C-alpha cells in the first residue's frame, strides 16, 4: 500500500482536530487565579507541596496502572505473533521517540493569569500532537529497519500512528487521575510519566503489529 503525501496531510489534520478537541477535557479543573498574583512581579507563583504521607490507595493505583503498559507489550506480541523481545524493543523505541515531546504534556505552567493559561493550553495541545506522531514513527522505523518488518508497511505506519494516539489519550487520562490522588507536585511524578510513556509506546506497537499484519516471513 502506497501512501501519498496528500493522504498523510489529511491524516495529520484529522489527528490534530481529534487530539486538539480533548485539550479542554484533559486539563485539570483549577479555580481562576487572581491577577496579578500578590507579592509576585511578572512570574508565576510556586506551588507548595504538602507534606502529608501518600495514602495506600495512591500506591495501589500507581502499581495497578503500571501493569497496563506491560500488558500492552504482551498483547502486541500476540496480535502479530511476533517475538516478545522484538515487540519490547519496538515499545521502547516509541517511548524514546516520544520522550521529548511528552515533556510538553507534563509541563504545568503556573496559572498566574490569562496569558499563562493560554500558554498552558497551547503547549499541552502541541504535546498531544507531537507525542503520538513521533512515537508511531519511532516504533514503525525500528520494526521495519531492525527486524523482519511488516506485511504491509503503509498500513503498519498508519496503525502505529493511530495506536500511539490512543495510547497518548489513555496515558494523559491515567496521569491526570493519578495526579488527582497524589496532588500537584513532584511526588511520584516520574512514575506517572513512565506509565504515560509506556501506554504511548505500547499503543503504537499494538497498532503497528495489528495493522501491518504481523512480521514478514523469513
């Protein structure tokens, strides 16, 4: 299957519209801040981190959601009947490719006024578009270049991009839910980011394996 440039442009526009529509839903509801903030000149205030210990439910929720990306690795290997270690490498490639743009999703500029709110939404939207795009390309490129490749490269690419988009939305939802349990701050933030990236990479790999029809025979 050959993919024309026009088809890719249409797919990119559709992906932008779908992911952009979720920005307002994915953003946590915060009360409107005062402007300008008291005692601050032109800079957002720092959020203080509560010293209260984390609840057992928070630990359980983090541990449970960690199983989702791991389950995605196994599911991807079953979808295309590929080797588990090769599928794991494809997931890792998607995670590495999505690491930098995903910083835009995790970035939370402090809400110090209307202009900072607009920046937060814009940065978040850009991250939602770039993260699945680069993750899908990373998974697809590694699978085609380093391993046996797929039966249909064009469908495999579209599947990887679509799966990464679904994984990104699931990852953002999981990150937001866990952040609600823990509260804004640095506590377990790296863990939550790893879960999100794992869902992105696993989604890209499942889509790649499913749409591509599995690995080409040797």
